[in-house]
C-alpha cells in the first residue's frame, strides 16, 4: 500500500512538472506575405529551438519558449530575409504577418502567379490582372474567357461555357461556399454584376475539367475563389463611365478581428446604347459584400460572408433598323416598338464558416449558408416590322433607304413571371495528414431548396395580317391561298405555377498520395462523390435518386533537364438536376428528371522553358467526354430552356493549348488555342451539333509598356470564336435548323498611365498616401465588328421565306477609368 502511495505521488509530481514545462511554451502564427499582399509558400520560419515552413496559403505556426526574448527568422530564396524579436507569456498565442521584399525587381507585376499552372491542373490567376485587363464586363469572367476551353459569344454576359458544356454546368466557389446565379435572367444586359467582387479577391484557381472529387456535382468546370483575410488597413476606389466600386479592409489591434467590405455599382447604358435598337434604358445594378473574420485562438477561426445585390432593369425600345442580305440584294428590317420591360432581381446571401485546427495534421470546417432570391420579369412589347429591299444605287437620292416592302407584320410579347427561391446548405468537412506522403479529405453536406415559381408568358405573331398559330399544333396555315379553320392560339403560350422542394444529401472521400518512381516524383489523387436527392412539386413527390462519381488523377514530374509535368485524369461526373433542369418548355416540372452522366478523360502536359533568356510555359490538354441521360436544351440569348426528359446521348472531344511568358521583358502575356466538337443524339434520330458546338477558339491577352515611359501601359484582350449553332426559331425542332451564327470577333484595348504602384511613383510627394493610382482609357470592340448572339425570325408573305435577321451586339465604345488605393 505504501508503494502504491509513493507511485501515485511520483505520477502526480511528474504530471505537475510536465504541465509546468508545457506551460513555458508559447506559439506565434500568421501568414507570410509579399509586397502585393499575396501569401508566400515554403518560407522557412525558425527560432533557436524550433523551425517550420509556410504552407500553400503562406500560413505557419511555430512553438517557441515563453518568458524569453526570441528572434524569429523568415527566409526564402526569392525574398529578403526578415527577423522579428518577440517575448511571449506562457501559453500565449500571438499573430504576426510579416511582409517580405523581393530580391530582384521587375518592371511590371506578373499577371499569372508564379506557380502559373498548378501541378494538379488548375490555372492560378493574379487578382491584379482582373482590375487591369479591359472588357465590356470586366472581372473574373472577363479573364476566364481568354483561358483554354472557355467559350463566350456575348460581352454583355458573365456566363461562359467550358468544353462543350452549357452555362449551368460550371461550379463557382467563394471561400469554399458554392455561389448561385439568378434563375430568370435571359439577357446579358440584365445581369449587371457577377457575384465575385474583384476588389476582395486573393486567390483564383480555375479547372477546365478533370477536377477532384472534393468539388461538387457539375459536368464542366470549377472556379475556386478565395477572398482576402486583411492584415492591415487598406482602401481603394475605382470609377468609370460604366459605374464604380469602393472597398475598405482593416484589422483590430489584437489581430483577432478583421473585415473587408466592398460596394459596387454598374450601368450598362453605355454599351446597350451602342446597339442598333434605339432604347430608353435605365439599369441600376448595385451590390454590397462584406466578410468578417474572428480568430478565437490559434485553433479556432470564425468568418461570415454576406452579400446583398439588386438589379433593376427598365427597357423601353423605340426603333430598330438592321441591314443584312448580300451586296447585290441588300435587305433591311425596320421595327417600331411600343411598350416596355421592367425586371427586378434581388438576392440575399449569407454564410458562416468555422475552422478548427487542433494540430497541424488535422483540420475541420463547418459551413452553413443561405441564398434567397426574389425575381420578377414583366414586359409587354409590341414590335411592328417592315421587311424591304434597300436601294443599292450609290448615285440615287434614296441610297440606303427601303424602296419596296416585301413583308409586314407584328409581334406582341407578354410576360408576368415571378420567382422566389430559398437554398439552405450545411456542410461538415475534414482534412487529415496521415504522414508526409498521404492525406485524406471528406465531407458531408445537406441542401434544402424551395422554389416558388409562376410563369405567364405568351407571344402572338402576325404576318401580313394573318395570325400565325402555335407551330407545335398540327394545323396548317397557308393563308391567303386557302382559308384557315384551326383554332386561334398564341404562337407561344406558357402558363404554370410551381412550388418545388428538393432535399439533397451529398458526401465525398478523397485520398492524396505523393511518391517516387526512381528519381521521378508522382502524385495520385483518388476519390468518390455520392448524392441522394428527392424532388417534390405541388405536393407530388418524385423518386428518391442516388448517384456515385468516382474520380482519379495521376501526375508525373520527371527529374529531367527540361522541366515537364504529365497529367492524366479520368472520372465520372454526374449532374443531378437543379430547378431550371426540372422545368420543361411548357413550364411544368418533372420531379423524376435523372442526373446527366458523363465520363471524362483528360491528358495534359506542361513544359517550362526559356526563350530569349526569358521564362515561358506551354500548357496543352486533350480531352474526351461521353455522356448519357442528357437533358437537351435550347439557348435563348443566355437563358436555357430544358426539355426535362433525358432523351439523348452526346460526346465532346477537343484539344486546348496556351503559351504564356514574357514576350515583352518583365511583362507576361499569353496566347490560347482551342478546338472542340460536340454532338448529341436525341431518341436515336442521329447526331447533330449541340448548342455549344464552337469549333475553334483563339485568344490573346497581351501587355506592353513604353521603355522610355514605363508608367504608360497597354493591355489587349482579343478573342476569336467560330459561330455557334442556334440559328433557329424558338421551340423549333433542332433537326430542322442546323445553321450557325456568324463568327465572334472582338478586341478590347486599354491604355493607362500609372502615377504610382509598387515600382513606380514613390518619389512623388503628393502621392505619399497612396499605394496605387492610375488613369486609364479603354476601347471596347476596337475594330467595330458586328457580332450577333441570336436571330430575329421574320416571314416574307410573298415567298413564304423565313429570314434570320441577326441581333447584333455592341459596337465600338469608349470608357475612362480612374483607380486608386491606399
């Protein structure tokens, strides 16, 4: 018994001593940044007794002795060494975010981050570039459209298609939170602003295919965006003829609280008024975003991201004249309008995220978000048209005027559409580092979606005094040659009222492994996703459906003299239907629409080399997708109408390439090339081109400066896409219309004078309080190309010919922009 008491005393004494020893430790943590406030990875952080390195996000945690003045050293080959002395209390957690200066200076900020193309196949883009590259809809999407595999033929829209997919097949994440778009938007000029505020962005990763299982259930691409966690006070302002933005960020004295807030306003009148249709156009696009961060301690972090956006769209067309046809037989369409359109889209978004990191090998995250959108689309527009022959005689007094009308008619469009949607998401995620070579990630997620939708829209078409019946009705109308005995019905008529509820449960498990094959390094990523969902509409429930998506990626980095990386990805990418995919052309909801299924094969190669003693990189990928249970659709401008019947199979194949580097010393630019082919087979009727079958794509993003005036910069954004299919009337049989729109050609240029940035203007005393200031002049559609997005279909009563009259996009437009930051 005495021995047991002694043992207990010894154990208690040992515990006390251990606790006392442990209490004499403290921890310093933070993020190591460069001069542009970007995180730096692989920075060595050391003290006399311990050391560590920063991770991919520049984050570090270092345990040091307490009650002792300790010198912390930060070092990395490409940056100047920095030291910091600190004396902490026992168990104290202290945050310090040092800024390292570069060793070598360059003339211009690099537009693509140093990693350029990440080893896992993602393209990493610098936020600095987002603010500088000109475009009619400047922002993340404007830059994404110049990357391989990404296609868009509408500068008024932020929507984009990737490798044969449509606008609804792209995932967008901000701080790991999935972002949703409005439902009713049907035209680019109604969209206003995309969700992503470029003033708040820190990192951007884009995957054009072959992405990991940790990303959600979509068929085409992933845009993964991270907002900044402020480390000091900064503010900025940007103003132009198309709107403006302002942001501010700061951090509390104890480094526990931080906030970044941005406000944006946009007005597309400058662009829309350059179109052929004369309009009274009063848009108002406004949004406010704010992110709060709270560091409870070094293990717990809490954040809140909120957004309120309102798009008011008032459109009152008056007249339009479009000339088309040939040189020998020019034809003109003249339209007089009556009526107006009033649309309103108000969205509310809020998300709470909690991160718990008990140690460096384990991390847990809980994310809860809610998205609420209230949308209305009201219009009554009467278009009275005249189709006529144009006087092509140059010496004639009526040159260019319509001298003979060969068709007259009218078209009345009416809509009273309302939608109210609520989406609530809860997700638990975990990351575990098993050892230096292995790690796993997992997640469990629940989505609740409730959509209340009322659709009332109809169209009446009258050609030369004879009302055209609905083309889906089996009645022949060949007036005036024979009397018409069929019913009087609108050309199109959609009426529906839906109350739809969707419950989804999804999960994924992902494994990461790094190993060696002799002297070569390889990486393996393998995982599986699963989702179960059930749809209920107007009290009628559909079947409970379940889908699985296994995916794998193999990467080889040979130890060769030439720096190369080889990638191969294969996986199943299934897309369970969202509300828009459930709603058919007639407005009814089919609760048993299946998930669209695809298998992706992606083979990629990265080659880094030097040319003219400057760094370059060539990235190339080949891909093939096979799809079944395809939910076919038509595209009306940027609105997608699904048939909701899973009645088709499809395939996509193509190649992408991008060469980027310093074509001008100190300034990085890139050239992009892409080819794809995609076809679908509806009910075994044979293959036809899908609406996104855009065969060729060329893009150039080029930067330059004047050597004698380095403050004067030039930016060029050039895109060429071959024409899309889709030159068919609404509700037409796609097999009867396989004509294509004209090629899309566009060049936007920007010229700016930089008064001050990280390299220039430091000697100007009046700029002492600014970190950046520039004044820019932009030219949109520099060569004034006539690009079209859809056709207006009119009938010649004499020949019974239907003409597809192009709806042209914007013409050449000029803009001024002032940007400043402190």
